C-alpha cells in the first residue's frame, strides 16, 4: 500500500471511531421538547401515553434511549398524521 492509501484509510477509520455525532432515535427527535434526550409522559403523544408504562421499564417517569429501542417507530408517524389533521382543521 502506498502512503496516500494508508493515510486515507487511517483518516476514514478514525472518523468512524471518534465521530461525536450519534444517531438520535426518531422518537426522541419528535417528542423531546426540552432536548434532554428523554421522553417524559407529558411530552409523549396520546397514543404513546396509552402504552407509556409498558415501555418505561424502570418506572422513572421517562423513556430513555435504551427503553426506546423496543418502542415501535410508528408512534412518531401517528403523531405526524395527527398534526397534519390538526393543521387541515385550522385552515378551515
């Protein structure tokens, strides 16, 4: 391998290892109003609130990233559809 190839390879893998950006759960992006990385009951949609206790395994009143791994992403989509309906009603 030539030096430029080695250099590019090292730079590529170091960006993977030391990248500060982590993938954010879409549910956190959608519902986390205070940007603390957690979804509290009050922040959740009505649909998610119905199942909140089921997913809040440690019963600490919020859903963290680990607990959200088992929550269906359809909850984020449901709120989007609800918001669209509300926007349509506001226009009338």
